[in-house]
C-alpha cells in the first residue's frame, strides 16, 4: 500500500520575551535568538546586566518544545530539525515576522536594530535576515554557530561579529578561524571576537558589541 504524505497549515501560539519597556525613548532594539534546548524566559536573563534605559531586548522562543532528559523534568525549545525542513523554515519565518510587526508597531520608526544568534540560533538569525533582506540591520552578532550557505548572499552588506569562547565544547578556535576565513573569501564583512570561556554568552563581550554606538 502506498504511503502518501500531506501537509496542513494550522494556527499555533508562540511565545516571546522582552526586557525593557516599549516607548518612544527606545533607541536600540536587540533581537536575540536562543540556542538548542533553551527557553526564552531563561535566555533573556543573559541581558539583565545591560543598560536598558534606551534599549529593548526581544527574545522570540522556538516553536518546538521537548523534554531535555527522558519524558519529564526540564523542558527546552528548538528552532527546527532536518525533518520537514522547508516547512519548518516557513513556519519559523511567519512567526518571527508576526512578532516583529507587533513589537515594531510600538517603537520609534528610526530605531536601531541589532540581531544576535547564539548556537543553533545563529542559523535562525541568518535565515530571518535573509528572508527580510530589505530590513535595515546595523549589527549582526553570531555566537558559536554557523551561517547557512543559502543566506550568505543576503548578508553581504551586514557587519558581522562572530564570537567564540576559547574553551567552547562544540567548536574549536582553529575551526572557527577557518570558518571566518571561508566567509571572508565569499565576501562577508565578518570579524572574530574571542573570550576566555566555554559555550555561553559572556557579559563583557555582550556589552561591548551591543553598545558600539555613542
């Protein structure tokens, strides 16, 4: 008997978290994409030490949830897997576009937008920017992850800061340097920023990269 695969679009509820208050005084918006197995409500705490008087942190959360260990206990979120990849990317885009339209409608039109992607969130950040190539991004921070090949052509005009801890468990400094050189050879404006630490967000590096403007 033949197995026939079909798809259907459904309505789904997604969560996002904000640190700071929406107002006309906000000058900078930072959109931060968490890594694999993380939840937005915990990931957003990485930015609590920043001066948020004129900055709003926006953390969308991956639509897929799962138990991190077995069938109970702590829960994490994921952006996508290789299974049904194209539909997952499209659902992801629609969700993120809706979040952005909702948040931006309450902010100054001349706001400065920066994007940060951590670990698995780097690919999500790149895909979202690639699918919204005309949306002005002043700063892209990619933290211990990879840039999807299909996104490279749409990131040519973006200043990219690649960040990696010198003790990262998933990628060595040597491999990262090779990646960076490969991206440069393809025309990307990308620099490597390193710090002493493992696979996590470093507070000092965050502060220096998120507030490069006077």
